[in-house]
């Protein structure tokens, strides 16, 4: 978990597009959003979030191939605290682990 989120950043996620889309609704919480292809527009309070993504080449480690999704986050009209609050929830819903 990060302590600061810039108004715009890119993140590499180790998931397929289908997995990402399956998790997205819960990660967005109660914020209204719409999807158009590989773009999402969301309203967060008085501000906005634009998400866009592309499918990257899988990362190969030995014989294992891991999917990659390149996601761009662009916030507008949200201060540091509002971005942090949104991303904290978003990251918790997108986080996957094993053990």
C-alpha cells in the first residue's frame, strides 16, 4: 500500500483483462462509472478518475507466463487525501495473494 498517489500514474498489473473487469465493479465502490472499451470514467465526489488500459506481453519467468495489464490512472479535481482514500479501497479490492 502506498502513502501517496500522484494525480496521474501508470501501473502494471499481473492479471488478464477479464480478471480486471471482474474485480473492477467492487474496487470502484459506490462511485458512479461508465466503461467504453478499454476506458473507464468515474465520478469521485466532485472530481473525476479516468482509467485506461492495454494488454501487455506476458512476463515469462522460466516456464511460467504471467499476464500483464498496463493501467493508466488520471485523477482530476481530487486532492492528495481524496486520491489516497479512493486508492486504498481500490488497491484492497484488486490485491491478490497466496499462501
